[in-house]
C-alpha cells in the first residue's frame, strides 16, 4: 500500500505509485481586472482613431474648421445693410406729376375718360384734349409718354405704371414733373388699378437687393 493511501482505505480506493497530480495556482484576480481594463482602453483608442480619420476625410464640423472668426463673419454678413434702389428717393408721388391727356385716336371722349380715371388715382391733371398734328392718328401702340429728359427718371416711370407698354419720348420742355399722355390707337384701357398700384409700390419701394457675402479668412 502506498503512503498516499489514507488509513483504513484499501482495495479500489488504494492509491498506488509515487506520483500525484500537481495543483495549478489560480490566476490572481487583479491580473484579470487589469487585462479587462487594458482591452477596454484599446477598443476606445481604436474607436477614437477611426472617428478622427472620418472627421479628416469628411471635413468635420464646418464651423469648427472655419475657425472662431466664422461666426463673427456670419454676424457681420447678416447685419450688413441691404441696398435700396438708387432712384427710389427721386421718384415723385402721383400727386406731384402733372399729366396732359391727349387723344390721338378717332374715338371721341377718350381723353376726358382717361383723365378722370388718372385723377381718381391721385395724379394731377393738366390739359385734356386732342393730340397735336405731329401725333394725331399716328400713334399705333397704346400710348406715348412725352416729357422732359429729366422726366425719364422721375415722372415718366411713375405715370408708366398706369399704362403698360407705353412708349417714352422726350422733348425740349424744362418741367420734369409734367408729362403728356398721348393715347394711341392700340389703347384699350389704363392698367387695372390693383396691378398699377402694385407696380407703383414696387417702383417707389423696391425690395432690398441681396448683399454679397463677405469673404472671411
């Protein structure tokens, strides 16, 4: 009987031989914890590195990439004053425009009818009657606006909102606020008041022009 056999036990429980199994020492728990921490840290570093690569190739946050000055640049762009039409301040009101209504057609009473409507729309009416021989029966379109050269940037555009497609001509008169409306054979009626009012509002109060975005470094 081997010395390894406990007392009182024999037979099939007897241990023979002079070798016995070796017991391996358990791995310390601290090593396992450190290994887990190291694995988590490694995964975190890999993920962070991948994010940086994606950020580089996609451009990242545009606002951040542009630098801190980009937000100030946007503020300056939004705060920049919008440009207005240069001629809007020079245009007279309808009541400041004197209109001579002259009929160059064979239709009787057309000049007075048109003058009455223009007066309702706020224009100041001057002479009303037939056109001179130079224009009588010779105006093919809806009408001609005739006035001083200075009127082309003042009174004529204002009156032109009341008769679409009217031709503009100048003569040697000195009064820029006086315009002849010579009614042609193509005339049917003045522009409908809602449309004329809208055109006049757009002319005297133009929408601000979009300002150019400043170049920011």
